[in-house]
């Protein structure tokens, strides 16, 4: 058996559990479980285990390609791997080493660094390659941002540090939805469901996984809902790893159901237009015999009435954007536009924007969206003062 065949056959295996959730493991070509990888993935939370499984299988294939084992790999080898998967120019492996695939971006590299550190610390705990585990198990002093997050609590003197993490890249001016995309797409889509999707993405700033993962019980669209947590119409965004369409909220906030009423999670306000498109969809298109309780459903084909997947939602937006001659329309562009609009309307209030979009940290909003408006009068007056041209 040649090396390429061995690499291709090392694969991720999905396992459906009795409670409807899924677990992930990695199998060798002959079908045996990769013991170390399986043990590591069992320690991950639902959702994270799937992401780490595909990150890890790529690394394990690279080890086979390089003739390395878990006992012989070094920190320098891991640096080489991070360089190979993030390469933006042709190198000895192609572009990157995985021929035909795009190089990892900054976020994917950070994720790969976390996965590799966790995996090799787990391996070191098994008594394999303990020297690599010691080199990865580093710490750092807390930064001002760490202390701000701790607020009035006690800050640790030392915090974990990952030597594989790429240098921080400041993200500015993210790609937003095309100008006027909401109004144009409302005329280009073909159903009440699709009009609802466009409206909820634009007015609510939802991630596509959050939107496709919603259940009917999560929607409290009347004043003074039974949850008692928000007087205005709102939605509870909760993480459900067992959704049949695999869609799930990114943030795993605590939530509960008490006598059929959903509480906690991330509470997001909804606009009158969002409520209007919801009732149009429910009265005109939602199947009466849908027994799964999820909000968005497939309308045609053999899966008619089944929960709608995130890939299907992306495809709908892509086709609608082509018909409307808007170019490639991505659901996350609406989230960027939403955040920028809320930040401008609130006078730059990072906390308001964080709560409106469900970000974990106001610093994330500040880093990505907060920037000076070059057309603002205060901006012009500041420059005039620096230039000595004050009136």
C-alpha cells in the first residue's frame, strides 16, 4: 500500500449516540480507532469535537506523509506544519501542502494551534513524548484585557500560552452585505421563508447556524412573554447539538426549558418586520404536520418538510444574489452590516452593540467594527487642529 493511499484512508468517523447527538473519532486505514485521537476527542464539548476532529485528521495525515510518529514529533515539526497549512505561496507540498485546498486563514490557524496544543498535552499525559508536552505547556502574565475581563474577581498570576498561535492580526473593515441588499433580495427571492431569512439576517444580525438552528419554542414574539426575561418581542438563541440539520448556535450559553418555556441563552430583540415575515411564512408555507419543531424547513424535493440546512440557506442567498446581479451574497455579510449600523446608531457604544449581536466580548466589536468616520465633522476638526488650520 503506497503512502498516498494511507494518507487518504485516515479518516473521521461520525457516530450517532442514543440521545440524538453525534460523537467523532478518527480511524486508521484498516478501520481501527486511532486511540490517542479518540481519547482526546472524547474530552471535547459537542460541536467542538467535530471541528477538532477534522483539524486533527489533517495533522495526522501530515505526520504519515512526513514519516513522523507521536513519539518523535517535535515543536519545530509543529511549526513546520503550521507554516505548511497556512502557506499562501506554492511550496514543497503545493499550495498549501494539501493539494487543491485553500490555505488556512488566520482564524483557522488559531483553531489549529488550540487543537494541536490540546492534543499533544493529552498525548503527553499518556506518557508519550513528554518533552513536547513540556514545551507546549507554557504560561504568560495577564494583560490589561485579561484584567478587564476579570472585573472585580481575582486575576490569575499566570495564564496559558500557546507557542503555535499565529501573531494577532487586527481585523478592520470586514466585508459587509452589498448596499441595499435587503430590499433588492426581498424582490429576488421566491418564497415567504426566503423573505423571512433575508429579513432576520439583516435586522437581527444572526449567524446562519443560529438562524437555521432555531426552534418554534425559542421565539417569544409577543409583549411580556412567559419567560419574563424581556418585555419586548425577542428570541432565545440556544445551543442544541442534537438538531437534525446539524445547525447550532456558536455560543454555548446556559439555557433551560421550564413547562415548555425556553429561558436564558442569548436573548435577541426582533423588529416588527421580522415578526411580519415570520407570520407570513407560518400562515402560508409552514407544514402543519412538521413534528420536529424547528423553524426553517425544506420546501421541495424528497426532504420536503424536514429541517433546512445551513448549506441550503447559503445556496438560496447565492442564487438570489446572482439573479439580482449583486454578486456573491454571504449570510455573514449581513451580520457585519448589522453590527456597523448598531454601532453608528448607538454613538459607538460597544456594550450595546455586543448585546445586540450576541458577541462574547465588547473588545471583539471594538477590534472589528469600531473606526473613525472620515466624513465626521469631529474627525475633520481634529485634523485641522493638528495641521494648525483651526478656524
